[in-house]
């Protein structure tokens, strides 16, 4: 079986499981266009992606993750078909120099929220596989250490039209 066939079979199986869990009254971990999605004690909301036209090779996703539980959790990976690589990054300034660092595991403390926004945390998309068109949505799967996976669908919009938008 080719990798593509195995992937298609896995997607079909997962789709069926999502459908059955929604019908059975369990948590809905399905795709939501820019909406709030809950997984475990975590709520993911306000997701959007920066529109990008070729020859752009990068973009970024912004969102908020809130933890209503009494235990910390962590974002451990991000995957999407719209980029070869996706990583959590943090933008910061040290001695008047803008820096960006990769964050391997981002803790979401109990009772707190983490905002992914320009100039702070963001999901960096590297080596885009195509254009990211304004007002379109693109599936992105977030994997949390304890809560597991959830797929969101951020809406593409233009970066800050009034000035430079940092990752």
C-alpha cells in the first residue's frame, strides 16, 4: 500500500470516527472555520492565518488557547498540508534586535490563556505548498500533550495594512 493510499484510508477512518463521536454526544473535535473549538479542558479561538501569494514561502497562524482545567497542558506539535513545516515560534526583542525562537513545547497553564499574535507567539508555516488566499480557510491540526488533537480552520486575512506586521 502506498503512503498516499495509507493516508487516504487513515483520513477516511478518522472522518468516520469524528462523525460517530458527534452523533454519540461526545466532544466534537471537527474542523471549525475560525470558530471556538474545545478539546479536553482547552478552548482554541480566534484563529486566523496571514494571506500569502507566491513567491512567499512563509506565513503565520494566530489564535488563542485557553485552559479552563486545573492541570497544565502543552501544545507539542502543529501539522498542516499547506506548508512543509509548521513550528511554534516566539518573537522577541533583545538589545533592540528582533529575534525569533522555536518553541518545542508551549505550556498552557491551568486557568490561563496564551495568545498567538503578531510580535509574540505564532505558528510559523515554512515552505508553503501554495498560495493562502484571503477569506479562504485551511485545516491545521494542533496536538496537545494531554488533551490530544484538534483541527481548526483559520480564515486567511491580510496582514496589518497600516504597517509592518512581525511574525
